[in-house]
C-alpha cells in the first residue's frame, strides 16, 4: 500500500488561504490521505480540526540570505541577456544601507551577484545555498521530524520563503518526494523561486511555459497544471450572503448601488489615496445626475497605514470602508495573515458590488468570477508623493502580456473619465466580461473550482511513482 501521509509545509502564512481555508483539506481527507500541516506560522491549525506539527527555531544559515538575494539578481541579469528585455530590471528592489548590517548584506549581495553572473555562477550559488542550509540546526531538526513521521510526500505551499529550503532539502536527502506550489500569477518572471523541489504545481499552461523558460533545470514531466485554490470560494454558494443580509451586516444603504475600490500597497501605488478621491468625486458627479451610488473601499490586506484617513473622513457620505479580515502578528508583510472569514467577505464583495476599480491587481479575476468588470487606473497623478514612481511601469510587467486584448478591462485614462467608465461598467458590458473570462482562462486552469481536486490528483500521481 502506498504511503498516504502527506506533509503540507506552511513556511509562512501565504498558504493559509489556499490550503487551510479552502476545501483542499476536506477533499484530501475524502481521498483517504493522512494530512499533517507542517506549520511555521503562529496560527494554531488544531482549532480548525487539522493535525499539525509546529516548526520551531526555523533559522536559516546567515549566508543563505546573501546567496538568495544574489540568486535573484543573477537570474534577472540572465533573463535580460536571454530576452534583450529590460523589463526585468523593474523587478529589482533598491539595496538598503540604512544600518551597518543592511549595508554589509547589500554590499555582499552585489559582490556575489557581480562575480557569479553567468549560468555557471548561478549553479554555484544554488549549490552554496544547499551546502549552507545543511549545516544548520534547523535542517537537522527537520531531518529528525521526517525520520520520525516518515511522510509519503512533502508539499510546500509557497516557493518564495527562505524558511522552506531546509525542510524540503531534508526531505530530498531522505528520498521523500517534494513539490511546491507557485502561489501568484506574477511570480516566475520576478525571479522569486527560492526552493527547488522534485515537482511543481502551477496555475496554467502559460505558467508552465514560464517555469520551463525561466528555470531550464526543471523538466516538463515535473510540472502539474492545477489552477489555484484561491478562487474556489467564489463558486461556493455557502460563502455567499443575500444582498439584504450583506448590506445589513456592513451598515450599507439598501437603496444604493456600490462600486468596489480595491486598494494597493504603498509600494505598488504610493498615490492610492488620490485615486480613491478621484473615484469619490466621480461618484458624487454621477449622483448629481440621478444615480444613487456609493464606494466600498477595501484596503490592501497588508496596508495598516493611516494614509487614507483624510479621504475617508472627507467623503464619509460616499465611501464606506470594509477592511479585509486579516490578523497582523507583526509589522512584516508576510506575518499579516488571512482568516477564513475574509474569503467569504471577498466573495460577497464580488457578488454584491457593481464593479471594481483598481491599479493592476488580480482582483479582476475575483470579480469576473461574479461576472463583474474591472477598471484599471491608467494615469499618473499631477502631484506625486514619489517623483520616481510611474504607474505605466506597472502595466509593462510580464504578467500583463497575457491579456488576450486591451478590452479585457476598462481603462481609466484620466480623472474626468471615471464617471463614464463607471456607467459603462455598471451596464454589464458583455464584450469586456467575455474578454475578462478569456484572460482568466489563460492565467488559471478551468474550471477554477476544481483546483484542489487537481492538486490532489497530482499528489496521488506522484506518490504512486515512488
């Protein structure tokens, strides 16, 4: 009999939404898998009825961070050489010299990436990461856990965290098959792959092509196209409230129709409050013509700043703020964790709002699940907080090249255009909805509600080989 004990490695909270709050666990149990969450988050998953083993002292080798950051720089350099496309430069973060420690790390990263900026150099860095991690107490603790528990497979929920390297390396050294899930639609061009596993689960055929292109050491038979569980909640009728119930729960005006404004983080959109004010002015203009509209403002889940407060107060009769239901466990973005309740909230926003306004996020796909259109802001503010920031750079990123055409979303080219764009979006423009559906099919395997089942089918295929 095959070993059906599966370790679901949660190196950080990013994977909670996809693998703890979706139907992923329930489906796996029905398939007779013994599922244990190998949990490096502060969340107590036993409260959800899950079996878990807590990871303690998940400390990587001091040099691993240097090598990991250098690896990203090298991969971006190589991508530019291969493609003759400088878009990859936009994925770099500026080096920090704010403290002595940060300055030393930045200088070492630049030195290592400069001296290893070739395919041969990249392979050396990949090996060095593994060598250093095998020296850590963390790695040896992972070995002990795996030797004791003897799972049939370790499945990692996120390819980015440094804390995932040691557990996966320990599993491979013991001959236990490993896999990782690529958690976001824009991750592969950004050179965010930190772990190396035996198998990879991706959203789409497009993402599979990207994985094979950017990481030539990955073979086609190692890749499973599954889709992502993050959209499954939109198709779960149990998560949807009636319009009356949703409006009552959130103190909304039953006589109004609402537009959702989905906020971005301060790095992606430093002028976001100004776009929110532009939207509020447009809604006021429409209401003067006989409409009865309001805005529901959903801030970026990792943005707990007060930067919107002035606008929210000034337009309190127009804007209602409904915050994401996430829990901050520290000020670091990847320790601000989603809750199960937020899936229902997001589904209901998609169901009961008329459309969504946003700057280039995947909310377009959340809303198309409910047959609602998305409008992207497509102009810079006249007065900008950061003079070096340019909204148009956002739409040059590689993942936007997957759009089937430019009519997939509505484009807001100036503040004066917002009112007419909202009118267009509320009219349920069928061609935009159809094009957005086509884009969704390109970036995520369909039917989207079957992603968890496809992942378990892939896991079943893997353990049957071993």
